[in-house]
């Protein structure tokens, strides 16, 4: 089920909403169960067969997490009881760190040899058991993901390069498998590190299946979600949250239906035509690439907005996922603003375990590159995604090297013009990346880039055709005529991303996401805003007034009416 | 305050939706709801012509006509449902620009599911549609158009609201529709396109066929069957076979015809070295119609061939400098006028209209018995045409050479 569907808006959401708060009057546990069951129904709407896969994955990971957690807890108790003289242990210190620290350093120095040996043996046995369990559980998750998402890709490549004849058969990619696999791997790793406190199965199921995030994120972290589900007041209707959540949902729906889908009508035929062998000219190629750049942002961020809005109506705050990424002035900044929860996941569960920046500059660059490469593969099973990831890995390396070089030379950040140029360069680099991300193959991406570089001639609007009279000489020189529609939607898109505040900025007073206020303020850097800009932003600050209620209602109606559209025939001549 | 705000949002949205839906129902830009038609307000429906796929598919499935016309834009603007042959029967022309065989099949399938079996089906065939390497659905094709709930969903659609607004504005300024309520494209749609002169219209169309249609990207191939490695989906001819089988199962009388495009159109096939494939295609059509009839245990549908070189298709084309003369039977080399379409109907229904006579050499009923003789006859007529139309042939050959140089991929049929 999609958020932008009649059945979700008119049936599912109202039923689940009223059901949750009604049941919540009597029992918190039952209300949570209702929400978990509704989430499974939401998932099963797409294909009922895959509910068992999702449930299987949940049960398996919960059991693995429980066993790991149990062993880690036992280890901790053993250590505590064996070495109650051990000083300086903090309760929030990760348990396995605590264990290894205890075993390797303090313990051997501060207690008697005989006790130390037996405890040490039992502890290290428990740790290694937990480690094996963790490794097996992560491997099982990755095998599941690998089978459903990457089996075809690997078989095709093996067949191509090694001349084998492997056949995988028809594999349907279960919706959201990347999201529920990653969130659960994070849970397992954190359990192993002793960071998990909450082991309630219903809350765990809810954390994995919670319908607002299940299909397209944000990538949730159990640490910020499970305690929210456990709060007693979560199942009491809170009209502040309902009003803010509803407004954010409406804005998200409008972004998706009115802007992203309109942009797709232009981007899709151009990329499809290129996939079919067409060679666009300069303007068409740029038009397609820019339309897709905007479409992806509006589509994805709209979905996150809708998720945040719906969740808030249920008194659960999701993490922020987009923070005006196209306003970034460098690639590092871009990745702090784009799909923020995935960046966080990749940082915590891939980049840092790989060694992060702890082993010198060269290793740091390698770790960055590997992280982005795998991040690319996570987005899709295809070489174009890997190239996209590699490209961003390369961008990040250049960005870090440039930053270090600037620091060494003692150069400042530069003035407004420098920032503008940096922003434009960053945007251009991102657009080039999206061409690989969207194209069906490497050669199609190269065709697009070739055309964007003007190497395939250029076209003029058809409306000029008559005015220029005989134009055979133009045609001979690689100039043709093509229909240019959609300029308006592209302009609107750019105006929104560059001139308007984002949804979070509009609602920040009401704290719609789970970032704490201090953290969010630093994200927005609102103190450094010039007065005029601040005034401009204040103009868009959401307030629960009657006028705004009607404006939101009208926007809601228009967005709902945008759900059914007529596919019009667009002719791109190349 | 927050509760009040939320209630206002939730109440405003349905009110606005009901208001917009009422406007859509009243203006009815696609002839879906049978709303009252008021001149200078909503009587003319220009948006139906701008979105033919939506208008024709939804309407043909709603109206369930007794006589159904399907095919491409040639039939859309050439076969008039108001022809006296159909008299008082309900007729709908659901032929649409670039209608692939899968769409024709979809219409038959959907009508069958909705118990709307037509008594009479007229199917116009286009050779280019049979290319297994040219198969792609038109950009405005939408499977949703076959959905029974489509008209109601469109009542609640912003696209329809925009269409309603445009309809009202166009009615106020006196803009007339180029599509009639029965799905027929009126000759008005050609008025503007022919301002460049008919010879230029012929040339533009022929270049388009040479450049894009005969050897479409990405493979620049034309074949009736797919090579082993390329078999991913059904070929257009398989879709056509299934469409014919459905027509037999509907117990309808289907008349199939290969359209009367102009002789110059056939020359683009010849110069692209596709002539033998063109003949194979005709053989295949006759064979599949007869085979499916045998399966259905009934007599085969009639297959008529109006292609080739005859007194209609050989009509002289005005000179390039002459921009005002208009041909009787053609808009350009591929699209024929209703005057030619009427003769097609006269021939296939053996109707004798008081004001026109069908030339004896126009239209041949094909069977597996006479097809070889018929093909040989066309080949001979072609030779004769080439002897008598040097300028036309030279012009088409020059265009073919220019296209072969321009095209991004190597065209297998045309030497550079």
C-alpha cells in the first residue's frame, strides 16, 4: 500500500488511527499490537505471501538478538560478580567493550590469578559464542537480502564474465527488504555491544514493521524508536501532534503527487528513449537530467515527510531524513543532508567498523570509498548503482583532500560568491551522479552525459521552427527542433528547493522529528541567518490558524485529485 | 485550537473535492458522463481529441457498440462511423494513433469481459505494427484506461479539472473539436498540417518512415519473428493472432483489411528492402486467420488487401511548389481520406452507393488459394509504377540515402 493511494488515505489511515487511540484507552499493549498488526496488513496489501518472510525475519532476528543479549548480560553479571573490585565501570558503557577491557586489562591486574583464570575463561567463551551468533545472524540477513536483491545480478555477471550458465529463476524483490534487513542488523550489532535495553517482542515487531517507515524509510534505529513505543501516553490522542502531523503529511503528499509525479512525466520518457537507443540533444539531455534530479528529491523527501507526518499523528517521532540537500555547498555537506538516516547507518555500521579515520589518511579514504561503493550497491543491484556509489566515494575523497589542503594553506571558507560557486559545483556533481543512478545501463548514462556536454548537437523549441524559415542548414549542423514543455514545473521545483524553507524549518517549533532541539538548531544554523532571510523563513512558519487550515485543506483536496492523472503523449524528437 | 485546526483541514478537503468533481461532471471534457451539452460552454470537446487514447478506450468500453472499428490513425481518420452502411447501428471508431496489436486485443478482451461483444468488427492492419523489433507501447498508453472505475476516478482528478477548464475556455473562444463523439477524427485536424503543401506532407511522412518506422531504434531491425536471444515477450503477430482468436470466440463478424496507403508509401518499403517481408506478412495474416477459424470451427474472417498500385493508390501528388491543391484520397502517403475509406467499406461490405463506384482494381479478398497470384500481380504493377513515376522514385531513393547517412545506427536495408 502506498501513502499516495485512495485506500491508504480514505480507509487504512483513518481506521488504524481511530482504532489505535480507541484501543489505547483500555490497553497500551493491545494498542501496540493493533498497530503492529495494521503494519503487517499494510505490508501484506502488496503481496500477502511476503508477510511470512517479514515475520520470519523478525522472529529470527529477535531470537538471535535475545540470545546474544542474554549471553552479553550473563557475561556482564559474571564480570561484575567475579570482579566486584573492578572500578570505573559505567552502566552505559557497551558491554562487550567492558568485557574485553575487563578481561584484558583491569581484571588481570587487580584480582587474584585463580579467580581471574576461571572467570576469564567463562567470559571469553560467552563473548565468542555471542560473536559467532552475531556473525551467523548477520550472515543470514545478508544471505536473505542477497538472494532476493542481488542473486540475478551476481548470476548475470558470473554468466557474462565466466561463461557459466547459472539460472536463478524468477525472484520478486520483497518491498522494503533493504530497510528491514538493515534496521535489524543494527539491532543485532547494538545488542552485541550491549546497547540494547528494550527486549519487548511487540515493540520490536512494531519497530521493524511500523508502517510509516516500512517501505521507503527513514532507516530507523531501535534506540530512538522502541522507547517511544513503550511510553504510556503514546496511545492517547494528542491534537498538537495530529495537527502538525496532518499538515506535514499534506505537504508531503502534495510534493509527491503534484511535483514529483509531474517531473517524472518529463524525466521518464527521456531516459526511456535513451535506453531504447535514442541520442538526445543538449537541451533534452539537460532537461531529462535536471527533471530527474528534482523528481528524485521531491519523491523521496515527500515520502519521508509523509512518513514523519503520519507517525507524528500516532505520537511517534521519526528521525529527519532530508535537510535541503541541494543547498549543500560541498559533497560532505550533501551527505549530511541527503537520506540522513542511511548516511548515519552507513557511518555507524560500515565506515566506523571498517576503521573509519583511525588508521591514517589513506585508509580513511579507502574506507570512505568502500562505504560509498557498498552504499551504491544497497540502492540497487546493478553496475550503474555501483558506479554512482564509487563516484560519490571519489567526490568525498576529493572533498576531504581539498579541505585538508585548504586548512594547510590557511585559506578561509570564502565569501558569498565562493559559496555560490561551491554550491553550483556540488549540484553539478550530484546531477552527474544521478544520471548513472537513473540510467538503465552504463552506456545509456554515457550517452546522456555525452549529450549534456553538447557533443550530440542541440535543439531549439518547435515554436521557433516557423520563425527561422528554411532550416536545413541548422539540421545539417546538428540543430533540430523539439517540443519544450515542462519548463514551468522545472522552474517551480528549483524555486522550492533553493528559495523556500524545508518542511522541518516550517515546523521546527513543534519538533516534528526525534532529533532533539539543540541538535536540530545546529543542523539549521539559524543563528547565522541574515535578518532578511530569517524574516523570509518566518513567513513560512506553520501556525494553526483558520486561514492555514483552509489552505491546507485545499492543498489536500488538490493533492488527492492529483492521484489519478491522464498520461499525456509527450514527443521528444531525437 | 489544534483540534479545531485538524477538523477544519479534514472538512475543507472533501468540500473542495465535491466542488471540483461537480465541475468535472458538468463540463465532461471526454464525453464520459452524458452531461447536458451547452454551446459556448461544453458542447465542443477539444480535449477528447488531445487525449485520444483515454477518450476512445474508456468510451468504447462504456458504450459497447454494435459495430467496432479498430486500427491506427489511418482508420481513425479514414473510416467514418457515419457512413450509410452502418445505418442505425451504434458504431464507435476506436482506432487510435499508433495502436499496437496488443491494444486492439485489449479492447476486444475488455469488451468480451463486459459482455459487450460487437456484432461487427472492422480491423485495419498496418505493416509497421508487425515489426517484432519495433514493439513499444505509445507514451500515452495506460492500462488504467481499461479499468471499469476509470471514468469515476477521473471525476476526482486534477487532470480532468484542467481539461474541464481548457474545454470551457476553448468553447468560449469558439475552438471546435477534431474528434467526433463516435471516435472519428474529422478532416479538420489535417487543415493546419497541410498548410505546408501536400507534396511536402508526403515527403515528411516518407522520411519519418525511412528514418524511424521501418528500422526503429535501438536495434534498427525489422522482422516478423524475434531471434532466439531476443525473445522476451510476445511478438506483435502473436498479439494479433490472439486478437483474432478472441474475435472468433465473441462470435463477431470481423473484416480485416490492409489499408489503401499511397503507392509512394509502398515504395518506402521497397527502397528499404523490406518487400519480401511485406509479402510474408500478408501470407502470415491469411494463414493465421484461416488457422484460428479452423480452431474455432467456423468460417474464416474476410481479409482484404487494398495495398499496392491501383487507380486509388496511384493518385497523382501535387508538385512541391503547389501548396493549395488537395488530393481526393490522401492527406499524405500513409493516411487516406474518408473518400478512400468509404470505398474500402463499399468493397468489403459489397455496398453500392448511389454517388460513387469502387474501381475494379481496388481491394482484393485474400485467401490461401489466391494470395500468390495476387502478390505476383502487385509486383508487376509495382514495376509498371516505377516505369511511369521516375520523379517520385528518385525523390524517395534520395531521401533513403540521406536518412542512411543521418541515422545513428546502421540501417540494414538501405545502402549509404
